């Protein structure tokens, strides 16, 4: 089953200057597959990931997710229910605890606060002892793990991960990538990953490289 399909997606940023980022990006991703997107800094990997994850609009082309065409009107609801995002800069809420951060997608979906569920999510990333620490007191590796647990909160079909090991030392990068791949395998999720790390990319079923606006 094809879970995500992109046809001839184009993207240009118009402010502060005209910058053509993506030209005619086409891609089909099957459910349960893992995909790596590599490429030099500034090539547009984060932009592409945000477009595929419905966080960023595109100029032309088609995007189908879960068999339905992308619609701006319903995107946020769909995203919250079906998509998990691990951001390049984590995007944790600094004054909220690790537990509150992992439960944020549930809160956005107006589900009642569920501490037990939060602790279960934190136990997946081995962070129960930090449950009640505000995010600002966590180390880089711990933040990354909170961001992974948060992405799993609403049990999404597709996980998007932007440089999930990019900010970590080698040992922590290994821990985080093992964790991510174990979680993806055990729960049969689709993973779309952006990385500079060739070892991490090699663990994915398919690899693409983004260069001069094209995916090869
Ligand atoms: N909102 C925006 N408006 C204008 N230009 C932007 C905007 N967002 C990104 N860009 C530009 O688009 C280019 C691609 O950015 P993007 O963050 O997608 O790159 P990347 O491949 O993820 O890089 P890195 O590996 O460093 O994370 C960059 O040159 C950036 O300056
Ligand atoms: Mg990036």
C-alpha cells in the first residue's frame, strides 16, 4: 500500500529573496518502509520533510497521504492524528516537563491528561526518571529522546525525523538511532528520515539524495 505519494512538487521561497528550493519532486512511499533523504546543508531537506509532513505549503504538484489528496483545510487534524514529527531543533516547550512535552500531541487532540500513558512513552526512551524535569534542564540526548517519545504519542502511521542524531555525540547518536529503528520495526511504522549520517541512512530500506532541487 502506498502511504505517501508526491508528484512534481515545487517550492520557491519568495522572501527575503527569490530562492528556488525544490523542482519536480516525485516520490512514492509504501507503508512500513523506511526512507532516508541525504544531501548537503541548505539543499532543502528540512523544507521537503516539512512539505511531505504537511507542515509547509508547496507551490505546485500533488501530495497524497493515506490515499487522500492533501488539503490545507484539514491538514492540522490529519497531521495530529497520523503523523509524528521529530524536528531538527527538537521544538520542546522549555518550561513544560518531559512528561507534559510527550503528551502535547494528545493535549492538542483534546484528549484528557493521562500520566500513565506519558510514563509509558517515556519508558520507551528510557527517561522515566526525568518525567517531571522541565525540558530546559535536560541534556541534548535526553531532549532528543523526549522528542522521539512525543512523536509517538498519538500512535502515528508515519514518522518524520529531521537529523534525529545530528546534535548528539557518537555514543548518544547510536543509542537514539537504535531506539528509533527498534520502535519503527516493532510498531511497523513508516519512517522518513533526513540525515547527514551515512551509517544511519544505510539502515533505511531506500536512500535518496537531494541535490539542486532534485531527488535522486
Ligand atoms: N522560510 C524561508 N524563507 C526563505 N528561505 C528559506 C526559508 N526556509 C528555508 N529557506 C532557505 O532554503 C534553503 C534550504 O533550507 P533547509 O532548511 O530546507 O535546508 P537543509 O537541507 O535542511 O539544510 P541543513 O542540512 O543545514 O539542515 C536554505 O538556503 C534556507 O536559507
Ligand atoms: Mg535541515
